[in-house]
C-alpha cells in the first residue's frame, strides 16, 4: 500500500486546458472519491494516475516515487473499468490469472492469489464460466478479482457501477466498501453519483471544470458546503437555494417573504445572498412561512412536498406520514442551525 500525492497537476489537449493546478493528498489506505458532473476532469485525473494520460504539468507520486514518466505496468496500480474489459474467450479463472501469468509469476502463487480473490468475492462457483455466462454484477466482481490478484499499492475505480441496475448498484457499493475495509488498500474511485461518494468515501474531492471545489469528509461537505456548487451537488434531494436580500440583520427577503437567519450572521444589511436550506431541515410550524403545496411525491420511507410561497418555490422532505394534497397550505420553518448563506456574487459561503 502507498500514499498518493497529486501536486499542481495540469492537463491540456492542445490549447484546451482540462485540469488546472489540481492538488490532492491521499493517505495510505484511504478511500478517496473524485466526484463531479460529466466533463469536470475526474476521469482524466484518474487516468493520469494510472499512466493512461500524460501529465502536462505538476507531479504525481505513488509512495516515494514520482511516476509522471513511468508506464502503467511499473506503477503498481490496478484499475477497474466501467465496461469490465474482460477477455470473452477466457474463463473467470483465466481472466483473473492473466496479468500474473504475463509477468511470469510462479503458477503456485497464481493459483493461491486467484483462490484468495475468489474466496473474498464469492466467485468460486463461477471460475470455469465465461464472461457471457455471467450477470453484470458477477462480471464486475471478476474485474475486481483481476485487480485484487495483482496485490497493487493502489486500486483505481473508473465509474465501475454505471452499467448496473439500481438494486445491483447498491449491493456492489456495499461489496466494494467491505472489500476496502478488508484489504485496506489505497483506493481512488471516480463517480458522477454523489450518493456513491457519500456512502463509500473516507474523503471526497468535488470537482468542476477541471478544478477542485472542496475536499473533505462526506458529512463535512454535507454540513458545511464551501460554495453554491457543492451545496447544490451534495445531498439528495438537493438543497433549496433561494435568492434574496438581507433585511434587519436577522431576515432574508425572498420573493417578498421573510426567512429567518441565525443572529450574528456575517451577512450585511441589503446584501444579495443565496439562502440555502435542505428539504429535510424544513419543519411544519405555526410561525413558519405560508406555502401552498403543488406536488406530493411519496416514496414509502419519506415524502417530498413541492411548495410555492409568493413567487418562490422550494421542496420539503418529511419522514413521518402526512395526508398532504395539492392545494393544501403549510407553514414551513427552517431549522436556524441548518440554514446556509452564500454570497450571491461570488457563490462562496458566508
């Protein structure tokens, strides 16, 4: 195992810059998730760590070695791809053993490592099957097994669950996290799914347009987003982000309605702000903002309620059962300790 140090890394394709001075420290044994919308540069950064893309600037170190100019085979990493990349004419056992056999590894060692990986991933019943005889989840486990047998310093996962259905994604998410807890190998995982990031990571790196917006533990990003982008990206359903103006020091006027903020806020009178409150932090209260229900979405364990107030709209989430109907009136009050204020001009947290 090893730490990974990404320092002031840049990437350009011709005159087009796609990564701008990206720096991330990944500790030995840590599970780090790179998350962000499509085109933010997360997969490009992962491929640079793997050696599949050249580095235009800065350095990437794995352990004590700077690996900028090392070929992938000499970086001691193992990568799991989105599309599995299995050999269709080889059995599960042969797929898992192939990289070791190419290295000329002793056959007894190869057999031992394949057996260990198969035991970890419950693949023993499938070792003689071909990829076409496996489900999507089983193929992904084979791809993971192929990575495990190499006993690398670093695992790299490039959106490995994107091709799976919703139920299987949840199952594989748990399996990958359990695998990391067992092997404790340094892991870098790329996804556009913030739920995957929140549930799996020790540390999340949120990216946008080739830059890092915030780095931190999952709950740190959820509780204290550094800016509007992170606030809107982390959390499902998304945070309500409402444009307003500070009034009387302890209120924000939004669409003609006054919303409370905590005393001692850094916002100044008349300042244009964005008022953030998560749907689960809105409560029914007599002193709340009058709002009219427009849509009710029950999911079983919780209910999403879309409401209108004045010219504004927001969504509330309730985990207890209510007999809500479109057209009903609610008084909704945000929990003051869970209100977020952002500068409307810069987007930064106040």
